[in-house]
């Protein structure tokens, strides 16, 4: 009986995720997002990636992978861009959970941005906040949703965090090897997102 009880009490990853989704969104529809950014040189060629999962009534119904690149950028800008592009793809108002291993993104949105705004987008040292354009774009998108921001330890036990890292690095390296084919605009900012996987 002990073995049977243990087996019954042990939950699969999908079961745990379904319970987490219901706890966050109270059932209905929720989007879970993983994001990552990469950069070679910092500044240098960079890539970003996002994975979006759509859950309906506790069940996973769709998964998308997005990635893109910029010719001359920084790792922090790619981290922000990944979140921006993911929220753009999320569409109309949703319950959303965003997972990132970037302290810059998670602490920034949760702790630093309110202080920067109150200080006229100046740091505590009085200098202009870096990447203000992306922070403001991210805030405008975030206001359209109900979001839980979740930091995850990078390259640890989260397979979707690892997958995002692979996609972002691949986008960055692809730009280094084939700059003429990179998805960027004339000013070096990310171009349109490229979905690389469709429905499950």
C-alpha cells in the first residue's frame, strides 16, 4: 500500500503545470511565456527568443516558438525585446505568466521601473535610464494584461528556459554568419518575429 500511495501522490510535470495554470488564471485561458536574450560581444550581434504556451481550462492547447536578431545590440536589450515580442504575439488582454532568467528584466519591471518613473526616468545617481525606449514599450504592452513575472535560474532544470537559450543563441550566431539575411531594420533594431514552430 505504501508504494501505491506514493505512486498516486507523485504528480507528473504536466499535472503540476495544469494546477499552476488554474491557480494563476482560475481556469479559462492563460498564456505561459519563456523568454531569453543572447549577445556576442555585448555590444555586438544579438538574438532573442520566446516560447508561448496557450492553456485552456488547465490543458495545453498550443505552443509557439519565436526568435529574431539585431546587428549591434546588448544582452539587456535582447532580454527586453524577447518579452516585448512575446506580449505582442499574446494579442488581446490575457492572464499571462512570464518566465525569465534575466534579473534585469524581472527586477526591472517589478522594482526599478516604478522608481525610475517617479524620478523622471532617471536613476538614483541622476543619470538617464538605459534602454528607456524598450522599457516604455514593455510597460505599455504589460498594461494590457494581467501578468505574473517569474524569475528562473538560468540553464538549470527548466527545459523551456534551455530551449529559449538555444533559440536566442542560434539567432545571434546566424546573424554573425549571414548578416545579409538577418531579421533587422536599418537601425539595427529587431525586425519581425519569426515563428519556428506551430501548434502541438
